[in-house]
C-alpha cells in the first residue's frame, strides 16, 4: 500500500489549468498527468483491500487530484475551483475514463452535494468553513435524508429538531447514509415544525458534526458485500444554530438543490466510464473473434446498448451546455430523464456482461474497491447497478414525475 500512497505530482511539472485556453493542450496535460499519477496496478491493490487501505487510497487520490486543481475544477473560482466550462469538464471525464482512474467514491457528497447546497443557500461563514475544509483538509461528508419509512416519501421524515437557546436538539434515526462511517460531517434533514399545514413546510436543513455527542453510526452490509451504507442514530445531539442552512423550515426547498447534484456531473462522469467500457468490450470481442459477435440476439442487445449510450452522452452534453448558457432555460425533467436512462442502461449492460461471462461470471470473487461499475468482477458490477435505479429517487417515482410533469399525463 505504501508505494501507492507516495505523493507523485508534487514537483509542479503538471499544471493542466495553466493550459485551459487551449483545449488540445489542456487535454494533453490532463492525459500526461493521469499517465504519471494513476498507479498501473491500482485495481490489483484495491482487489479485496481492507477498509483502512481503501480509505487511505481514496484520500491519497483526492489529494493528488487536488494538487493539480482537478479535485474541484467545477467549483467557482471564489470557492477554490477553476471555473472551467463544459468543454473542459468533458475532456477531464473522457481522460479519467480512458486512464481508468479510481472513482473518488468517498468524496462524492463533499464534491457535489455539499457545494450544490452551500453555493445557493449557505451563509458566507458556512461556505468559508466547510468548502475550504473539503478542498484543503479532504473532509468527508455524508447525506442524512432517508429514514426507515421515509425514502421515496422523504417529506414524511420524523427525525426531530427542537430549538433550545443557541442549539437545536436532534433525536431520530437516518438510514442508507453512504460512507457515513468515514464522514466528518453530514447534510441532515430534520423536522422543526410537526404542525406545519404541509409536511414539506416543517423541515429544516442542518450541518451535523458526525463526532458530536449522541451520534451513533452502524454500517449496513449490502448485497455486494461492501458496507458502504450506514444507519445513523441521533440521541439528544446538539447542533449550533450557526449550522442551520438557510431559514428554519425551508429545508425541503434546499434539499432539491442537493438532490439535483445527483443528476448532473456525477452521471456525466459515470457515462463516460460506461462508454469506455462498451468500446473496450467491442474492441476485445473483435480482437478475440468472440462467439457473441455471431449471435444475432446478443449482437442486437449490444447494438441497442451502444446506441443508448451514444444518446445518453449527447443528452448530458446538451443539458450541460444549456446549463452553462442559462440554467433557467433547462427543462426541470431533463436531469430526471437522464438519471432514469443512465440507470436502466447500466442495469441492462451489466446484466449482458454477466451473461457473456457465463458460469465464470458467477463465481464469487473479491471486489475492487473504488472500481465503480468497471471492476471486471461482472457479478459485482451487475449487483451494484441496482444502486442507481434506487438512489437519488427510485426510478418508479421518477417515471411518474416524467409522466405527469413532462408529458402532462393524468395523475
Ligand atoms: C446506492 C444508494 C445510496 C444511497 N445513499 C443515500 C445517502 O447517502 N443518504 C440518504 O439519505 N439516502 C441514501 N439512499 C437512500 C435512497 O434515497 C432511498 O433508498 C430511496 O429514496 C428509496 O427509498 P426506500 O429505500 O425507503 O424505498 P421505498 O420508498 O420504500 O420504495 C420501495 C419501492 O417501492 C416503490 N414505490 C414507493 N412509493 C411508490 C409510489 N408512490 N409509486 C410507485 N412506486 C413506489 C419504489 O420505487 C421502490 O421500488 C441511497 C440508496 C442507494 C440505493
């Protein structure tokens, strides 16, 4: 593990952002940096890794990306980002996929959900403290929205927050908090007004210090064998009033900003990785003259997946370009449609790969931690694909949203 953790890009020889006015030079610099920094054997090192090694590797990768400004390039310049545009982001994700670089799983809430929340709704003091904490100290965040009995119907959440002087006292339980066991802080929704006329109106949004007295975290082992999720029990936990985000009882509206993060850049990166997998699978099948190339049904399935993948990438690019030009003109259902399309394609394609692998694909094999859906362990990748049809809003619910709001079908 120690060799992987040795810092590599400290001598200033790479500075992709210095070339951002010339897209070809920018791409060349990102590519050269990735070739230098991504350990060729990282998949082997993370295969069946211990939790401690996985977390250390994630922290190392985040720090390396941070040194060249590629951990938070999508953040505005005032908050430590590079303020780069969509074309740069496309290049970064294409090159990351090409290099098969690690997924910075542990930092996903820190990098996307936290800024999506604080940029629009946080106080200056909160942005200064917590965005700097991510960028400079690699602080890990988790999200405490779901509860037993309040997942799809999130507005029914029952965790209670009662103001007592300068603090809110929190009691309740959260569930499915990804990476909660490693998190320093949590984006927490709790009910401040149980008597509000609508349940959405009585919810507030807090920053929870995961080390506060009364916070108990219990990991949940899931179908893949990983324990990414946690239950979080909150027993008379005190949160300072300064850590309320926005106004009291305005949490529901703010939460929509947090959730929108799951349907933008995160899926953009994942779709680039998926595209690379399909291209690599096709090239390998041609190179080895694989039997499935002669099977009409399998060829049809692959071609359908491939064309869906092209459509997905085009949709995401079009949406990101629209957001860049004017965020107010983007159809509110477009991110929802992209999430449904991506997750269903991922399910179908990982299923296809399991069937291609035959019995060999069904042997229980160690997981490559941080390998996303391209670990090479096809059964793991398939089982994990279910995550995306549920997280960020179950697809059944999102399809209802599309039917009612985009297509105007009767309720
Ligand atoms: C990989 C992953 C990561 C996650 N990370 C987090 C996290 O970090 N923080 C967090 O707070 N939560 C997280 N979640 C939880 C996630 O937000 C919930 O699982 C999701 O909102 C669904 O809620 P539920 O699990 O309670 O299922 P339920 O709401 O009980 O739904 C169960 C099933 O019933 C269907 N259903 C429910 N209501 C309806 C309806 N009205 N019409 C049609 N079908 C319906 C659903 O579509 C689903 O198929 C994560 C989940 C996953 C899978």
